[in-house]
C-alpha cells in the first residue's frame, strides 16, 4: 500500500507504568509551502513570493488557489494560466497576462504558521478589506435533525486523522445534508483554503446553498474565508471567537458552535435554523 504524503511513520517509546516498549507511530506531516505568483503582461512578467505556510502535503494547488482567492488576490479560476510544482515545497501560480492586480495586496508578505493564519498581518482592518459586500440574503432553513449527524459524517471521511489524530478538517455539505467535499490539513485555515480551492476549480462558487463544517473552533479568519466564498452557514465542532461572531453578523451568516452530542449553540443568524 502506498502511504499518504501526509503521514510519516517514526520510531517511539511507549511507556506504561514502568514498562518501556519500542514501537512506531504514524504522525501528520508538517512541511513549509512557498506560494509564488507570476503576473504581468507578456514581455514584462514578474514573479513574487506571496506566502510561506506550514501545511500537510497534498492538494497544494487547491491550497494555493484557495489562499489567493480568499486573500482577494485571485478573482476567479479563469485568471490562472498555469500551476507549477517542480520545486519541492514550492508552488508557482501563473496568471493570465490580461489579469490586473492590486499591487498593494501583494506587498503584504506574511509567514503563516499551521496554527494561526492571521499571524503577521498588520491589522484587523486589512482582513476586512478583502471581503466582498454581504451577499443576497438566503431564505432556506435547517433543522437540528439535519445538523446533528454532520460531525459524524465528517469524522468518517477523515482518512489521515484516523491514522494520526493530528489534523483539522473542513467539510462542505449541501443544505440537504449531503457531503460534497472534505479537506484535511495540520492547519485549520489551510484545510479551508484547500476546500475553497476545490470549489474554485470545480466552478462551485459562490457557495450560498451550502453548509461549512469545521472540525475545531471558529476563528475570525475562517469566517472571513467563508464570507469570501459566499457561505451563509458555518458550523463548528468547537467554540467560536467573539470576533468571529461579530463578522458573521456583519455578513449575515449563521454561525453555530459546539455542534456535537446532539446539541449546538447558535451565535448568529438564528432565522436559518428552524426549531
């Protein structure tokens, strides 16, 4: 069996009481990925490093495209001329010659750890500026009976988490509760970028008729990325932050926290939940 690039087997010592056992364990891989951007007219092409993120290898093209889209740099999938991954731990996204860019956004170089995608950005205002205007209000509703099974469905599809116990996941469900796509990564923001990158490549954006489920907590940046993708319902297995709740209200999103064990809390957008 071919081992996933997201899993590494390492020797360990297991200690139980006074007994020592030599063994091996499967761990989630964490490696850097440099995202580079090539742009400009023919004859005057420029190449620039945009970000270095710590991620779990696999679906790097989706990660880069989702990241560039949610940062407001990539307008759509059609803007991409090609992607190149020949250099280890580096990906180059080449834009079409006629695509214009806001060079001010390209000046925001930042290093992204696997735990916090917002690190290094100058201010919260800079995050808000990339979000589009709030989308048209959706009128469909969800029931608790539809929401309760979603964490179990997510957990069943987390292949690398099942082996390592060390990954976050973002899952996309249709409003009828059908699982459409799931992405895993050691960084929660990377998992969501991979998911949005998939939707971008598949021509699924905006995701106004879908439910986003997060395997952990809901922080500000994850809500910002969801807003960029047009998602109106976000559910998290863990807790939201206060700033995440504020942004969800600002963008007319329904935000659910602690979705587990047949219970949940509604922090914003209560009208979409029929109880």
